[in-house]
C-alpha cells in the first residue's frame, strides 16, 4: 500500500467516525418533564375548597359538562362554586 492510499483510508476513517458521532448526537432525546407546565391560573373555587381541607371530585352533568364537588372534612359535599360564593358573597348579591 503506498503513502497516498494510506492517507486516503485514514481520511475516510476519520470522516466515518466524525459522521457517526454527529449522527449519534441527533439521536439523543430531550429530557422528559415530570409534569407539563401550568398555563393560566388555577380555578379559585377549587383552590378555596382545598384551602378548607376539602377534596375535589370532578363529575359530569347530564349535559356532558363537568363540575367540581368539594368534599369537606366534616362530611359536607357541596358544588365548589356554591361553596366559594357562599363564603365570598359579591357586593349586591347576598348569596348566589
């Protein structure tokens, strides 16, 4: 094998190793997040229920819409917005 052929194979080998390294970098997956980031703000009625020590259960109405029921520590079950407005009456509205 002459000097020119040897240099050619060395260059070809270096090119192959470089391409393999470059392609392997493309195959690396980005790290997975534990949870997707929250967008917007939390439902104030749900937050209030939890602040009162309650647990929320999401149910479906007859119309297919969803609503939350707050299960309070004393055993009371109340729709979360009813609880929120009961304890936070709006100006001009005694209760909802």
